C-alpha cells in the first residue's frame, strides 16, 4: 500500500498530508487469431476509478473518438477488448484511460504479443482489409496504427538489379485478369505514368519495372522523384489499387524494410522504399550537378 506524503506548513508545526501521485498507466496488448486486440492494465498501474479506454484519431476532428469499457478482474487488473470488426478508420489512434467526470490520461505501452498479426492474409480476407497494430510512439506513448483497405494489394518480396526492379504481391478482394498491369506514376504537375505487364499465379502476381525508363523521365530540375506503384487487376474496369504492405506487426515500414538502391548511371540511383502509410514506391535520385 502506498502511503500519502507528509509535509509541514510554513511554521513547521502542523503536518499535512498530500495524496500520492497516481500510477503511470500502462497497457499490455495481445492480439488473438482473429485480429482482436486485448489491452490489459496490470494492477500496479490501474488506478481506482479508471473505467474507460478512450481512442482518439489524430487529425482535425476532436470528436473522432471511440470508447471501450475497462472491466476489472479479480487480480486488480483492468481489460478492454478492441474488436477488429469495429473497423477503425485508417490512421493513428492515441490511447487514453479516463475516469467518469475527469480528464483523460495518456496510456503507455507495456508488453506486446502481436505474433498472430504476422503475414495473415486469411484474416485480412475475413475482416475485409481491416488491420490494427499497437505500437510505442517516439515519446513513449501507446498508439494504434490502423488500415482499412479493400480490395488490397499486399506487397511482398522485391529484387533489384542494375536494369530492373521486380516486385511480388498478393491481391485480396478482387481477381487478377490476363490483362492486369502494374502502374508506376508520379504526382503533381506534369505527372507521368509507366505501365508494365503482370505475371499472375492465381491471385499472386509479379511485375518487372525497367529502371532506364524511370530514370529517363527524371526531370532535369529535380534531384528526387517518387513513383507510386498501383495494381490494375482489370484495366478499364475497377480503379487501380495502391500497392502496400500492411499484413504484419510493423506499424512503420520506412525504418524496418529498407532496400539499398542500385546505381543506374553517373550520379543516379533507383530503389524501392515504403512511405509512412506503408505504401510501396520507387525513388529515383540524381546527384546535383
């Protein structure tokens, strides 16, 4: 039991009591085979009265929140279950605990067991592309990275040579046709597009990008160009699907899946890279001068 701290008044004669600081709330996160996430506040960090888990999505809408009840257990811990069927909107959700009628308190990460989230295409089919990954922010807080994509083109292995870049993938929620294509496209004014055929095996696919064609279109006044990769399962039919990697337990692919670029000419390199949203792109870089 934690005792309150005793201090004296200015005269030093009458001790007064100050309540001890509340514990720093931590939550252990466990993912089951369905993708549901259980958050458990151990007894040591579960202050009396905390009854709600509050999730707030970063953005301009302060009311973009979800509330889940915290259920007390016999050992003093409290738990809340986030069902994947809730299908949280895509983005980053910050986690808090609240007491009735009090301010919210930021949750900190405890121990995560997310082994069931790794490479589970079957679950993605069941949940129609809903994905939720708990993670620790750079400030040491607990947040959730969510995706909601259907149909979805999951990026797989990539291979680079001096001449080409090969990417493998899996299409979920739609069917590949004999005319399926992979598109590399730039954004902004003067956007460009390159289309290459896709080799399919069921709903798995492989495509090969010619580096020479991408570097040839590098603007003279630009040192860096990003080519987004889009899969067109049925050109002329449904909208293209952004190629991304979301079916694992890694919330930010940029710092984990890193591919050394290849040199394709004097001062020019080309390589695959993931964005902060988990989308796969090709980056062309030209040294100044």
